[in-house]
């Protein structure tokens, strides 16, 4: 801490309370890293405001002092977006204390919340009115709504409900200079000028700080149908996707792909999960498919079963297991969620999160595999993800755990080879994880030209001194 | 035309061809007004470019000459957004010649089009792949996709599919200086920086010109169920809405309200349409409800019938007619669409397009009726609209046709009284029609402060010389 910082710390303490300005290294440490401990930085302090007014005053003081601000949610992001850089001069702003539901409108199916509430808490509150906040991500217990909005979170229900962006009706935002924009409207239709909220959604705290939000809810489904299906190959998987979307568009909430190599990895490192589903290292590509029905309907169940039967007869599927109990359903999702753990067991892994138009997924899988094989024979593709959204987590594990170090050294070349293929297929190098600090250079490369220029102009307009989450996104 | 304009006209002709720069008053006239002839202006010329490159070159030349540009679609808007002002110095840019489908991806359910294609033509092309572009507006035969996107069009299926914004995946935009932004990506998930497309959607051509778009399609429904229901009162209508949304959320595509006075107006001026539905001037409030099913299902039909039966038993409905044929369905919609014509027959009408959170609709109806009655006893509220979206076309007809002139003179006071009530209920003074030239002052009043300031800053950033559709929106 420099002497010059003292007056700012004193002023901040006067706003939020002395014990809510953390400077002691031990207190500060959790705020200087992410959940996985993958990114680390140094902050001047962490400030824990308790209201929008306190956030505004904090930002005003930081603007006056010319000090950078790093907004932070549950720190569950994967690209270091909420972690300060190494300078030790930034103020980390964590909204964990702003965790209230402001109101719930059961008739309009909307909920207004503070940005610091966790996704799980917001979902639980919605459930008290038999409503559902349909953003399904594994980190919901820690992830705060502000972070979910700031990163435009995706997850497992995007196929049916879209990205977080689609569910945000209104926002309250504190701008870099401390002024408050109250855009907490709860209107389905409001064509009164530019869509300011969409600027802030997905901007990862680089344009302002989301302090409140109005979110669209949906009714809780009455019945869920879940199927686990070994599939002949990726093009059969796409044929099935097309057929199921056309027949069950409204109900189809998840269509997850797990490649043969990924299935084999789970079977090897998590055999207990594999055996429950009669899966072995030889099973091949698998699909996890889920339908959510607003009305419990035996007819719908029968239609799904019939359609999976046709897929089997068409030679697309080698088997189809429909969950007959919640236990069985959980076993299917446990298999899907075991991928990260199995990858950890297999050594260091290179992680990616790419998307292409759905029909180009087979090209993506084959071309990127070839391109990375040309870089190194040590990288084994471990591909899985939200096939229905064209979103593949195109990861690489070491051929054997012993070559983890070599794989890590080759990471930049591997990622570059993959991203080139993605770009050639009109895809995105970051489908749902965002940019943070990890992909700033990739953005500058693949969005170069007009797009980057426009983004930088917007950044300069709203944050002329580049104090909001500097070093992130653009 | 001034002498100074000559070199620009010559240069434009060199770009698009002499016969595509219209200056002859007779040729130019249609481009200087809207569909209804409600707004009129004067242009220097109308330019009809045939490609994005020609649009870019046109904008570059206009920038060089410091000349204003008014982008124009099918001129079906209701707020004069595509009509030039009276100066006679602006270049009207109409994209009617850019009317091609660029590509259709049946697997991803996306369509890429030129911005000048009509909504109807785009919908027809989607239908060749048994897909649906679910934007339902009466003007689809004339409205161009560029205008639909520029105004973020609403319509009758917003309840299920959201505003146009929700269906736009990618855009191609020519900026005021003639540079082209190619954002024609067709990705469900793409978290790579700021959401530029959302700036242009709904900006009514004030920030740039949309020349191409990628739109999300959905499967064509296999079966439609339509019901026409006299309802006891507005709170019964909301009870029914809540019950149907919870049970049939995925299928409910339209929930339209027609007030008792509006029903009586149709019964009076369009008796043949009313009698088909056994409606009289005494019938009272009515609802038009539509469900679209991806799978034809007798079970779903039975469930809808049962739920309407319960609504009758609950004392919410006084009757419920379910269309038993396409003819009957069309009769129901014809009744709904007859409102504008019946209003025309009743004399001059003051038209509004407001929204509030759904639960506040009863307050809106009663409070605004009282507020306007205090302005004049001559204005009869004619309320109808997309109740499911909280969107009411809160119009006023003269108590008798003879007082049309007096009503017209009172229009500003009537609209002001209504908008004050809307604002007090956290609503919007323009739900789907936008701002154009008609509501610029209203926007400046009701979005004053931070919101207007941010909009103006964005306008200045992208169009520093205020040459794009000047006098519109902000």
C-alpha cells in the first residue's frame, strides 16, 4: 500500500464501515484469486458495500482518486474476469452483502433482485411461487446474479431458454463515475430508445457495475424425461437432434454430447458412475437428452419413447435408456458432470469452449482433431458439451499422465490450431465462458477490425480512464 | 434542389445507376411519406442500392457531402421513423432491391437474409423447410426485415417467442461513415465482447443501416387451438392468463384482450363479424386466446378445453368458443383485426401503445380512464391488445363522430394524462411502435436523466454529425 492510498481507504471506510474495507493480507487473499485458484492478483483492498448507494459512493471515490475497480461476484468464472492484476493498486468490489430479493411478481413471472444474491438463492425464492429461473450452471451456489449477468452465463438449458441475456428484463447499474442508471423496468415490451441493458450484459464489469436486475421467470415444469443414449456417430447425433427438435421443440431443454474418448475416460477413472449406465470404455459417443413438460403427460412420454425407438431403427442409436426414477436421472447427470473430474485424474488438460453452427459440428470435430494432431501427438481430444447449441468444450488431455508438462507447454499452439479451425467454420472461440483476462489477445485477433474498434470506442465512451476491470475483455 | 447537391446526385448515380436515384417529384413522393400518409416530408432524392457495397458507398458519399440519410423499409411504421423531415436535403435510402435470402440452415434453424426482403417473403422461404419465423405483424407483406429489426417489432406472438430482438442472431450494418460491420454470425452462444447487435436493433436507423441479418427460426406448429371467450372483468382475465400460462406455457402464443367498449364498437360498425361469434354490443370484455402445438395432440386439446371449463365454473368466463375449423379461427382473428377499421368508422381516434407489468393492467385501465375523463368527457377509451405481454393499445374514440375535431385538438392533453399514469405504474409509453418522430419529446421527458444522457452519448459516438435519420429517437 502506498501512502497516497491512505486517504482513499479512510474515505471508503467512512462509506461502508471499517470492517468492510479489507486490507489485511489474510482477509484479502480470497478476493485476489478465483474459485479454482487458477488466476491470482494483488489488490489494494476489497470493499464490501451493502447498498447501491454505497457502491455509487465507492465508485465516486475511486474515480476521484483515479483508482481501478475490479467488480467481483462469486469468483466462479473460468477466465479470470473477476481477479485483479498484479499491481496491487485496484479496489476489489464484492457485492456479496447485497443479497436480497427486492420483489417477486408471480403474475408477470418476474423477480427483482440485488446483484449479490447467489443464483441458487434467487432460484429458491422463485420456487416458492412455483416458478423457475431457468439458468442451470454447476456453480449456482456461489455464482452471484451480477456475475451471471456480467458474463451472460450459458449452461444446460440454453437450448430452450436462451442465454442469460434473454432473461434479463431490467438492470440497475452504477457507472464508473458513480452515477446510477435505474433501468429496473419489468416490461416484456418497451421500445423507447437504445437497449442500454444489453451493453452491460456480458461486458464483464468493464463498463459499469450491475447492482440490481429484473429477471424473467417461467413456470416450474411438472415432469422431466431424461434419456441416456449411446449413438453411432456425430452425424447420427445431429439427425436425432433435428428430429427431436422438430417434434418436441418446446420441451427439449438439454441435448448433451459426450465423445467416445470422453466416455472412455469416465469409464476408466469413474468406473462406478459408468457401470450404473452399463457404459464401458468401448461404448462410444453418448448423448444425454432431457425434456421438461409444463403438464405431466403420458402421451408426451410415449411420443418421446416412440421417437427414440425410431432413432434406434434408423441405426442412429445403439441403445436408449430412459430414466425411470429420479435416482436414475441423477446417475445420468452425474456421469455428465464427472467429465471434469475424470479429466483432472488424467493429468493437465487444455480447456476450450467453442461454438459453431450446429451443422458444422462434424467438421469441427474432424478438422480440429487433425489440426491439433499436426501440432502434437500428445494431445488427446476430450470433446463434450451442449450439442443442441453448437457449443463444444473441446478439451485435450495428455495421452498419458506423464506428458502433462509437455502438453501444458504446447497449450498456446494447441489452442491457436483449434481456434483457427473454429474461425474458418464461422464459429466463436468463447461460447459461454467469456473473455476475462485469459482471452483478451484472442479477442483482439479474431474480432480485429470494425468489431474491435466499435467495442473499444464504447469502452472509451463509458470508461474513459480505463479504470473498470482494466485488462479484461478489450 | 440546391446546386451544391448536384455533384452528390451525380456521384450517387454512378454508384447505383441513374434510374435508381429518384429526384422527379412524382417518383419521389411515395418515399416521402408513410403507408398511412400520416407523416410527410421532403427529400433530396431516394436511392435504391442493390448491394451492401452500394449502401456503403452511398453512405460514404453522403458523409463526404455532409448530407443526412433516412433509412427506409416498407414504410409501415406508425411513428414516422422512416419519413424525412421537411428540409428537402436528406437522402432517403430504401433497401427494397436488396431482397434475397442469403442462406437457410435447416439444422440450426437459422436464415440469413438481405435487409430489404419483406417479412412475408422471409417467412415463406422458411416455410419451405417446415420452419417458422415467428414474427406476426399485420404489415408483413410490406414490412422489410431491416425495418422489423430497426424497430424491434413486436406483434401477436411475443408472448411465446419474445420481441424481434430475441430472434436476431447476427447483423450486417453499414455505419454512418460507410464502413461495414460484418456481424453475420449464426451462433446461439458467442460470449466474445460487447453485444453490438443489440445497439442497432431497435435504434430506428439512427446509428447505422442494417443491410443483412441472421434470424432464429422455430419448427412450424402442427396444430393450433384458438378460443374466443367473453370474460367477466379484467381481473378474471388475469386469473385465466395466470392459470393458462402455468399449464400451457410452451403452447400459449397469444392472449389478446378486447374491452367491452371496443367489442361494442365492432358490433356496431362491423355487425357481420360480431354476429359470426354471437357477439352483441352488450357482450362485454372478450379474450382471443391461441395455442400452437409442435405435436398434434388430442390430450393437449382436451386439457385446454378442461381448463376453459374450469374458468367458466370459477365465474371468470361467461362463455368459451373453441374454433372447430380454420374458418372459425379466421373469424375470431377477423374480429380482432376489425378494431382499427371500426375505430376509423367512429371518427378520429387518439392512438397509444403502452405497457405495464401485467398485474398492473387493472390499475392502468381504471386510473387512465379517470385521468383522461378529467381532461375531457368526449374521449371514449377503446382498449385492446396483447394482454399477455402487458401491452395495451389504449386508444380513444370520440363519444360521437361529430366531436372528432375537438378530440383531435385535445390529443396532446389526453396522451399526456395517459402517459403520466403509465409512468406511475412503471410502464412504457411506447411498447412496440417505437419513437420515430412522433414520440421524441415524450422520450426526452420520460427517459430524462441518466438514460437519455447515455443514449445521446451513444448517438454522438456512432453518428457525431447527427446525419443518420436526424430528428428521430433522440
